[in-house]
């Protein structure tokens, strides 16, 4: 690590991906203006709530574990109190508070027309719990706290909730299960091709030969609607 990197402030970054495996480089990245002063992580086990009539207690029968939840407060400021804000006030092209919020919502919240759901995210910050947090944005509350004379917002506080999004391979590793089934499966629909399915799942179509071999396909060009294909995990 270079000497300058020792004094460089590491900012929270949200990588945006178009596939669940988050393969390759992110399509886009949203970098926060200010690092949070704190964040909270919620880990939750769910137990069955069934109990016998006229009983005073019950066994805590395990049902499942919910995905971890991350609560993170972000601030976007354009009031002139930061270098970022001064750049904008001097007319040097930095995005306004409204434009920054629109960008955040576009990248993290709104539906992606290609996958028909919000994008897949990877939140990264330092070497702690957020070193590589694969997630989706569950909710965001936006509070505007300062305004210019024309009514445009100069400061906004975003209260965000991200829910962890684990692929099957990582989930089973964390659970310590010995099941050999670490694969994805898909049912072929009309118009599907193996390269396109590989691109959707892996982020690249180059793995179609491997998938054809795994499914013992004699002719990968002619898939039959209704047939189920297994997509093996990529070796790391």
C-alpha cells in the first residue's frame, strides 16, 4: 500500500449488477458523499409459534433464519459546507442534491427493465461487516432538511434498509451444510437460448459449453420449453 493510500478516506460504495451472481465488474457504482457515523445489522432466527391449549410454555422449534438486514443512514449535502458542494456552487458540473437522489433511486430502487426487478447490489466499505455485502434495497426514507431560495433541496437524509441476498453456494457454505447441490436450475421458456440464460445467471454467455456438458445436451441450440436445466456454480 502506497503512502498516500494510508491517508485516503475509504468511502462506502454500492456496486450495481444486472445478474444475481454479481459476476465481473459492476455496471455502475454509487459512492456516498459522507461515510455513516454508525450502522446496524439485524440477524433474526424464526421459531414456530404453535403451542398446545392450556400450556404455560412451549419448545422453541426452529423454522428458518431471515436474511440479515442492514440499516444505513446516508447524507447528501449541497449547502456549500463541503468541497463537493463548493464545486457545484462554482458551476463546475457536480450533480445537485435532487440529481444525486434520482441517481440513487435509479441504480438501487427502481425496477430494471432487462431483469424486471430492482438491480442486484454489492455494498463495500473497509474490512468489517460491509467488506462485501451482497444485498438488495428494501426501503429508503428521504428527509429533506435544507432548501435554496427557489425551493430546491440543499440537504437530504436517506434512511435505507438493505436485505442480504445470498446465492445458494454462499448460503450453504455459511450454513455448513454438506449438500452437493450448489447449482441453479431454470425451466426453459419459449425463446430461451443457452447463451442468453448463461448471461442472465453468470453475467457472461461464455459458459454455455460447460452448462451443455453438465446437462448432457446433444444440441444446445434447440432447447425444449418446459425442460429443466442445471447451471453449476463457477469455481473460484
